[in-house]
C-alpha cells in the first residue's frame, strides 16, 4: 500500500495535520495506540489572553483566526457539536487587580478581547466583591468528543491502525519509508509525550507536565460562563463542571493522584460557597518544552521524518496553526518560524544529534 504520509499519533496534533492532508487531497494512514491521553483529558479551553500576566498569548490572534474555522469545518464534517464558544470571566480579588484589568483594557493588543466594565453581579455559588473581568473570543472544545468522532470516521475508512508504531521497524531510504505493508513518502510524528520513546527525536527537550482535572456536580453554582480564579470551572450542563487543572513536572504517570485531588479540592473550597460532589477525576501529560514553543521540523539526517509536538497547555489553539506551518514547509518549502523550528536546539544538542 502506498501513501503520501504516515502519521504517528491521533491527538490534537495528528488530527489537525491529517485533516490538513485530507483537505489537500493527500493520502495517509495514522497509527495510534492510546498510550498518551493529553488531548483526551484536556479542558479544551481556548483563550487568547494570558490572564495571569494580562498579555496576549504567543501568536494567539493568528491562531484564533485559524482555529475557529478549523473546528467549525470539523463540526460540519463529523456532524457533531464540540465547539462551545462562551466567555471566560476572571474573578478580581482586589482594587489592585481592578487597576491591572483597566490598564490591560487600554492595551491596543488586548482592547478588542476584554470588556472594560467589570461585571458586578451576585452569584449564589461564590463571592465576587471586586467584580469579574470578561474575556471574549473564548470557549472550549470538547476534545474527547472530537477525537472519538474523528477516529471513528478514520477507522471506517481503514485509515487508522490502533497499534503501537515500532520506530525500529521503519526502513528509511532517501526516496521513502517502508513500514510493514506501507510505503510512504513522509512520516510525521505527533506523539505528544510519547516522543520520549522515539529514537529519532527523543533528544529534543520535551519536559512534560502532568495535569489533572475533576468533574464536579454543583447544583448551587449555576454559571453559564467559564470562571477563572486560580483554577478554571467550565460549565458542562446538568450542573456539572470541569475543575482544574494542576501542574506537576515531577510525576510522569498519567494516573489520577490523591495529591492533585486534594490540591483541587482546596482551591474549590476557597472559591466556592456551595456544596459539590466529585464525579470524575482524570489526568494526562502535557507535551511541554523548556522554551514553551512547539517542536516542528525535519530530522537532520532522515529527510522524510518530521515532528509536530510541544503544544504544552495550549494544544487547542496551536494544533491547526502548527499543522499548517508544517504542511506548507513539507509541500511548498516554506520556512518554519525560527521559534518553532527544532533547529533552534541544534547548538544545545550538537550537530550529531537526531541521527539515530
Ligand atoms: C489536564 C489537562 C488539561 C489541559 N487543558 C487544556 C486546555 O484547556 N486547552 C488547551 O489548549 N490545552 C489543554 N491541555 C493541553 C493539550 O491537551 C495538549 O497541548 C494537546 O492535547 C497535545 O496534543 P498532542 O496530539 O501533541 O499529544 P497527545 O494528546 O498526547 O497525543 C499523542 C498521541 O500519540 C499517540 N502515540 C504516542 N506514541 C505512539 C506510538 N509509538 N504509536 C502509536 N501511537 C502513539 C498517543 O496514543 C496519543 O494519542 C491540557 C492538558 C492536560 C493534561
């Protein structure tokens, strides 16, 4: 069987890249063994504003303009609704934070994304004496629903193989790659934290950051926006809310931990004055990079091996953008922006690196 591409991984990265291929009429097969869960457990938020520092997130304006149409095309194709555009409201804790908010509203870059007037409403489930600051152009993607629906379609078309990709069994030539019964022009690795086991790219500085989320039932909360105060609370309907997430650089297992549960419970008790019960607890490893930029590019020695990774905690916005960049690089020779290109680590790793 001959294809244009093999893709390893069907999280947000593999999904976005394969969809780009489909739109361009290229053929592909995806391998995914469900060994990583980041995209399946993600809160799915998209928010162009870094609320801690009140700055625009890295290229978020460009990414947002690509992401919204991308997810809406997928909604039409898959005939499912998974984009939930709703505002994020940040709880303001002090007069100083109020000032910071007003200052940010005057920033020309953020102006169109923030509402200047703080919202002073009474909410039963939590106190907000200093008001709430609202960000627009935000929402959340039900990433699990999206990936499950996408995989189902791929499976029906025989384009998805649910098995581990064995890197050592690839036969690479200058012309193409042979893997089992497949001959492919290119291979794109979109393995998330699974990249650590990829002998061709595992020297890249992917650190990984474990995240955990709770789903809670809180009938007394009654909010129809995403509430941000240390943690996010995302309304799912039926009085259910996703609450999270935690960040842990040490623990690299993707099992829910008692420690994270306690941490989230502590933050919830501080924030909420209504009762809640925990109905679910999930965990995954975010593919984070030390300089917080994606890992996109070509292997130094094997010219038909590529990587698409390092989306950190912002995969929903970055996936369509980084996929487009990689696609245009492979197919049209367009340059990858220097801050995303893996060649930025050449010096750290030495020229001999990536030559498995
Ligand atoms: C708790 C939590 C909350 C988050 N919340 C948000 C959020 O609100 N908004 C946001 O934008 N981002 C969020 N993120 C981050 C987001 O999930 C990631 O940026 C994104 O999902 C990474 O996608 P990926 O495809 O690169 O990696 P993954 O989702 O890890 O996908 C990699 C895929 O490759 C497969 N794979 C790996 N190795 C192999 C192999 N050898 N053979 C076959 N298959 C293989 C794995 O099974 C997996 O399916 C969150 C992450 C976590 C953990």
